[in-house]
């Protein structure tokens, strides 16, 4: 389905040939002036809800007309639906139904897990997260634009491999750019990642986030720390182990004709050279934003601008 043609107030119509922070436009100026919001408070007009997935109840946050073309924004490990809170209003204003959800085991979806599967399983695995995403896609009655963030970018690829007809476009945000042990390319610590067990790796990940190693704003780190009161540690451990065995879906994506975007911060965990190589391998456009691993938080206007351009290219 084509875009509705509605625009985000104050943001010019997206240029399909321009992605990332290379263009100094109104979106870039809005991002530069973005205040440190209270992340625990949903944007005005956002609707909290739940989705009954195979693994259990997933908490959702949505904006827009449910009958409009859908955009699914899926956060990764230790994240939550609020990671896209600054983008939801812009996508809804442009005529889309934008929905994000906490993945199983994370934040307000902490109750969802492998014990609810039929038959029950002991660990969170790729099939669990993929089946949940496919159920969410199937619930809408038609294909959707999908944005997978970090670990969820791997899950989105797996879902696309199984049901490509459910996708209008695919955006891989801060996606691990290499298969196998996806941590091996992480700057400074990558060479030691193969030695860490999932338990140790998850503990280090949580410690780094709690310690605010990347120096995010006060309101943001307050909210990020508060999420750990709910997030199930087992899910973080299992996800760390899964990311040590990331599948290689580059041939599948390279053969796919739908519009694809790799979106990443210039100071991401992985070097930009790896992200560029990954984007080239799968035939995707690449958008590079100022900041680190979280462009949806630090460059929401520019990323929304680029998503609208991507969606428009889907026809």
C-alpha cells in the first residue's frame, strides 16, 4: 500500500535519495534540539495494549489509525517499546499505524517465556521470538513495514526468511553485522566475547547499561535502570547466547526485492565498516546517524524521515 501523502508538521517531504545525517534539514535541527523527556510517560495519544503471542502476553504501545498501513517497531535485548516513543507520533501523523512491543522476557512482557509454549521449553530461543513476531504480523490482515532493533533485527530476518509475504519493507536498526558470534566485531571487547558464557556476558551487558558507560541523558538512564526491575534475567542470558550463534541470512536478504534499510549510529558498538559491508551484501540502503547504538532515541526525526522515504519506495 502506498503512503498516504500526509506529512510530519515541520519536517519537509522526505527525499528518497537522502538517508541518515548527511542532510542538514529541519529533521536534523529538531533532533539537535530534542529535550531529555520522561520516558516513562507515553506520548500524547499513544495507546497501551497487549498482544497474546505464542510465548505469552506482550505489552504494546501504538499510535495512529489501526486501519492504516502498519509499521511494527521491535526492540532488542534489555530494551522496550518506549525506545520508539519519539518516532510513534511522527509515523502516525504521516498516516501509519505504528506499533511497538516489549519482546518476551523484557520489561512489561517479562511474563512471556518458553514455559508457555506447547510443549513447554526451558530456554528462550530463536524460534520463540520468531514465532511471536510472525503472530504479530499475521494479526494485522496484511503485510507490514518492519523495523527490528539490535537483537530483534536478527529475529526480523528469520521471520522474513519464513514468511516474506508479510513484509512491505525491512529496516535493520543497529543490527549485528556479522553471523556466528556476532559480538566478535564489537570494538575493544570483541576478541574476548567468545570466552564469555551467556551468564557472564549478560551480567556484563547489564552492568554496562546500569553504569551508563555510554553517558545517556539523566531521564533516559533513570528509565533504563527502572526496566531491570521487571526484565527477566534468564531472557537476557539466553539472548546473549543466541547472539553468539547468529544465523547467516545474507543470501536470503540479497535475493529479496523489497526495500531494505540498514540504520546505524556513527559510534555504534560495531565499526561502521562492518555495517557498510553488511548493507552492501544484502543490497540495502544505509543510513548513518550521529550518536551511538540508539538512533531511534537520539535521531528520531531523521530516522522517521528516512523510514517514510523507504516506505514510499515500496509503492
